[in-house]
C-alpha cells in the first residue's frame, strides 16, 4: 500500500510540473532557496515555518547515517529512504510551484499599481 501511495504522489508531482501554464521543473528548483528565505522572513504566508522545519527534518533524515530502518535490511531499509526522498521531492516541487505562482501575482500587482 505504501508503494502505491508513493507512486501516486510521484505521478501527481509529474502531472503538476508538466501541466500547461504551470512553472516548469527548473523554475521550481531555482525557486526553492528564494522560497525558504521568504518563509524565514515571514514574506510568504503560503507555507509555515513548521512545514519548512518538517522538510528540513526530511533532508536531515536522508543524509544522516542513522536510520529508523537500517539499510542492511536491503529492501526495507532502502525503501524507507526512497519513500522519504519521494515525499520530500514532491513536497518541495509542489510548494515551490505555488511560491513561483505567488511571485508572479506579486509582480503583476506591482506592475498594475505603477
């Protein structure tokens, strides 16, 4: 069941990135540092600091030598890391896409004001 959930999340992310009019993959990737900075400064209300902290914990889990399920249990140990990786990737790409849309709206509003 967990494999199907991860596969569905990956498919939704792929569809969102390839949807016409949606920010493309590299646009989303380049927006991640800007999004993190905006969340930390309180300039982007679309994502809270708690979600950012959760994403940070996901990164720490992936690079940490300590695992909940040890990697020497080959299939299970690697599968949990892969599941965290897919969740992290889908979350970051989804959030950064929403952030790019937010940036576009802010720029458009400034252009209409001036």
